[in-house]
């Protein structure tokens, strides 16, 4: 308890610490938001709760890491991971996800949980259980009193790429014909079929896009942080927290929620210790679910 009080006091005694925590939180939160972005699409369009979301992220990271090991520039690993994970997502849809659409919640959770275990074990067998990262060799920016606040250029570039990809998908969803078909299918799949939209094609595209977005996020993460075969669950939990907090169909809200949750986690890690960071993510999920439950009860009382 004394250590916790001391850590809180540090925030007031040295205000620059808050700036450092906020910057770190925003940087990691942008990648959380990107992973949650795809989940919001799959959940909103197909009503599938993908528990393998984080494992797609880690798989994308290993694609970029593997290409770097054979001499390909790390930044080329981002589009490569996007393309490779698109293909993996399409195959996964055809073999598994297609069979759980319009089924009950338990079936989709069980199927995607099995996918998560399978992906983690395959990556463990292929790449080993050690953590891996890509060293870009870039410098670190220092500013603030005494240069206390440090921002690695590799992380800064990663955030810019992540946000650019997120806004690019928003524009695609609003202006392209496929984006319009996805939105129509999300609103009413039966009506979309009547209007001539091939919903199976839309579902396959949506899940493949989700997988590709996760792959790009993983490629950014391996350049700025680290990956490991069993780290997928951490990104899956955060993706569920973000989507639940932002609401389905609110893609700009997903970005805002991702940045906010990233900042809250960094504050929690500073106050309680880095060992409690995963517990903070779970606690945030429980809090969000609790408030969502209260909102639903209030709506029911109004309807009565």
C-alpha cells in the first residue's frame, strides 16, 4: 500500500510523469484500437464474437518478423502481413466461420476459441516460445524537463501507420460499393439478399478484411514492442473491451476507446505495478459489461 501511495504522489510531485504515461498509453492504445477495429466489423456484420482476434494479430507479427529474417525491409512486412493474413482469414472463413454464422452465441465462441488455441500452438511449434521483435535501429526522441519524456521513433511511426490504416478503412466503408454492401448487410442481411447482395461474399470479405487488419497491426507491434505465440489473449481481451465500450458500428468510437483504454492501462501499471497490467484489462472489461447491463435495464424499464 505504501508503494501505491508513493506512485500516486509521484504523479502530483512530477507532473511530467503524466505526460510520459499519456504518450505511452496513446501509442499502445492506437494498436489496440486497430485490432478492435476488425472485431467491430465481424461482430457488427456477422454477429460472430471472434476469440481468435489477438492470435491473428500475433500471426501477422510473425509474418513480418519472418520476412525481416530473410532480408526484407521491416516496413514491407506491413503490406505483406496484410496480404498473407487476408488469405488466412478467407480460408478460415470458408472452413470454419461460414458454418457458425446465424448459429447461437455458444457455438461461435466455442469455434473461435478452438481457432485461438490452434493458432497459438501452430505459432509455438513454428517459431518457439521466446519473445521476438524487430530492431529498426531508429533513435529515440527526448523532450520535457531534462529530456525525461522519451518517444521511440519506431513506435511513433507505428502509431501513424495504424491510424492511417484505420481512417483508410473508414473511407473505404463509406465510399466503396463493397463498403456500402457491408453496411447494408449489417443493418439487415435478409433485406440485403432481397436487393441482390451476395451476403456470403460480403461475409467472406468482412472476415478476410478483419484478419488483414489484425495482420497489419501485428506487423507494427513486432517493430515497436514484442510478440510471443501466447500473447494473443491479451489483444483479444482489449479488443472486446474497446468494442463493448464503443458499441457496434461506431468505428470512430473504437479509435477513441482504444486510445482511452491504452492510457488507463498505463496509469494502472504505474500505480499498481506492471504485473497487474493484464488484470487491469480484465477489470476494465467487467466494468464496461456492468455499465452496459445497467443501460439495458434502463431501456427495458422505459419500454414497460
